[in-house]
C-alpha cells in the first residue's frame, strides 16, 4: 500500500484507467469474434467490409495504449491473412 498522498492518487487513477481499458479490450475482442464468425459462415464480402472498421478500432486501441503497437500489427496481419485465405476457397 502506498504511503504518500501522491501515490494514493496515482493508485486511484490506475484503477479508473484499468476499468476503462478492460471495457475497450472487451469491445475489441467482441468485434474480432464477430469478424471470425463472418469468416466461418463464408461471408467473405461482408468480412472484407468489416475488416476496415476492425483495423480502425485496433489502431485506436494501440494509440491509446490498451494494446501494444506490435500486438496490434500482429492482429491486423493475422486477420488480413484469414480474409485472404477464405477468399481463395
């Protein structure tokens, strides 16, 4: 437990940020699940249209620090690869 007042304040800020970041991460995971569901149901045209929105969300989460920028790039690459693979079949 912190001893200084500034440390207590920082702890309160961290708790608030954590709640917001968890909500943002949950939203991102939900969007990814919807996208994967589109791929599973062979709706590649809808998935391609949805991909742009998903990339925007991933980039904004990386900019805010919810996820690391390299993790964001990795997610985007894997999602794009999945769309391209489903388009070929």
